[in-house]
């Protein structure tokens, strides 16, 4: 067994290791949110790029704002910021050690973070802070300036607590010193993630000084981007697999599929690494790619999460092996989601969905239904509700999408079909459970959460479809309800 570190790299023969000189790397990017997805995606692309001999002045420095980030920092520090990434498909499994990160700033040390953000060498600040980390009002999908975290940062911008406060503080310092602003690049699954990030930074700035907000909008670039790679959470299972199959001891390895995709607007005034050399697509308009991915892939994940959770299915590939869950996904996608997704350059949407189905069915990846079902109060308004609203506005059927919402409601009741307790799986779990209990008697009680459903809660077509779906779920159960929907009886 080899414990991962810079000193042991030369003795590792079961995994690919960096071919570039890590000691010669210099920082060009500060990244907030050093989680599994970042280490399986952005960090892998940079590792590939560095291996070509290019752009060694674009190494990563990690940063975080949560208490949990310090635990990750300590785990990575003990192995010299290296990560083992294991790419898995049904018949293959390959490990690689990635090394583009060279430091990780201590969470809570705002002075150190702001100082680093002021460094001329830092030309990009990137983020993977999850869909729920952007202080977005669920119903309006706009920045919420009233959140207590944002209010705190507005009153304490020299020692902020949020990623956006730290970014703004760094930008202010650079402005005052006459240093070109860095580009702020979101790598999260949010429609228009660049615009959303700009609204958060400028929205915080507006609470401090409207002129500052105008300066941000006029001088700071926020490129939109679409990111994609299925990356489950790390558990003891993954650590054991790594040790058993590759003889490597890693404090926090990342397991993922082999597929990855990154589409970016080429809007980097301060410069950028030549990521096009390693497969990143730079385009004028990311929106078509992003729309496709969020509606079809993320919407597909949301579609299978809750029926599978209610049926006590643990892994995503097991859900795809269940004939009712797989057929439900196919019918909702083909009947209601794909028909309203606009064309995407050089892409066949049916082929893209078929690719998603194959990726979901990957038996090696170990992605869990619980991960897909996590944080529905933030994910449903991004992945499901927009499709339902668009179809409702067009006076088109929403039976499948309404059933997805009804299944989410039934899941939040907190008990599966077998009677097993569903542990809290959302920051708003208590509220969701209370509404789900009310909705068992009065389905429309669920739609009273207008901060989540917004305008859709007023559409009679959706209200009627949701009411019928939830009543059917409670009357005959999940399996029979799926059967009725697949047969066209709902």
C-alpha cells in the first residue's frame, strides 16, 4: 500500500502520475469550493493541459468558506495537494494522480484570501459552490440581497464570510491599487451561471455603494459555462476500492465516469489557459448547450431520483435497471422535456439523451439516488419547474413533469413505500416534510410554496395534473402510478 504524497509519486505504478514538474508551477487561479466535482473536472482539464508542457503559470490555489472546507484542506495538505481520480466504465477502471493544485488557503482567514486575490498573477477566480450557494430566490431565480449572509458581508466587506464577499473585497483592493480585475468563472450547474454570479457580486456591491456595483458590471468579466461529469460523493467504499484495486491510500479520492464536457464563453480579459488544447469548447453563446444539459441530463436525474428513492433503490444504475423507473424517465424526456429544448449546434438531442441513459446506467460509478435527491428545493426550480412552466404556458401536457413534482412531494413525506424512514435530504427538510404531510390530504398545499413554484403554482393545467398525480400516488402507490403513467392513463 502506498500512501499518496509527492515523495511517493515515483513509486506508484498502478496509476498515471503527473509528467510535469509540479515545483515549477505558479498560481493563476483561485478556486472556491474544492469538492469532488472540481477535482474531477476543472482540475483534470488543467492537469491534462500541464502535461502538454503548456501554461504552467495557471496552477490552482484552493479556497473555501465553510467549516467543512478545512477538513478537506487538511486531507489534501497531508498529501501535498495531490488527488487520485478514478475513471470508471462498465468494463474499465483507470486511476490517475492529478497535481494542478499547489496550495489551499485556510477557510476563515479572510485577510490571506483577499491578499492572494490581490496578486497580479491571479487572473481567474472560479467557483463550484453548488446550486444552493448563490443566494438565489427560488421563485424569482434572482439574487436575494436580504439573506443574512449577504447583509453581514455588506456591513463587513473588509472581513467577509461568503465567497462573493471575498471576491468583491479582492476586486475592490485591485481597483484601488490599479490592478486589472480577475475574471470570475462559475463552474456550477446553474442556468446562465455567469450572469447569476455577476448578479451576486454586483448585488452585494450595490448594498455597499451603487457606484461600486456599476464598476463591477463595467469592468469584471463573468463568462457563462456548461460543465458536465457525473461525480458521486466519496465514501469508505471508494477509498477501499482504491486501496484494493490500485494499492493507493488517498485521504479523499474522486471516482467519476470517463465522460466529461466543458463549454465556455471566451470572455477572459485578464487572460486564460489554452484549455482548447485539451477539449474545452470555447463558443460565443453557451446557452444552447447549457439549456440542453440542465433540462435533459439534470432534469433526467431529478426524474429518476424520487421514484427510485421511494422504492428503496440505492444506486443510480440500479434505478436504470428497474423497468418502471427507466420507462418513466424515457417517457417524460421524450414526451415533455426534449420537445421544448431548442436546437444545439452540431448536436442531435435524441442522441444526447441516449448518451445520458448510458451514463446513468454505468454500474461502476457508484452514484447514489440519495445524492440525486439532495436539495430538491434548490434543484427543482432549476431542472424541472422551468420545463413544466414553459409547457403550461404553451397549453401543452404537463402530466409527466407534474408527476415528477408529486413524487418529490411524496418523497419529502419522509417514508418510503416499504415504510423505511427517509433521512433529511434538503436544507429545508422540516418545512418540506410539513407541507408534504398537509398535501397528503390537500395536494395543493404543496404548491403553496410559491417561493419554489412561482408562477407555475397559478397554472390550472399544472395544478390539476399535480393533484391527480399525488392523489394517485397515495391511493395506489409508486409502482402502480408509474405503470399508469407509462400506459398513458395519467
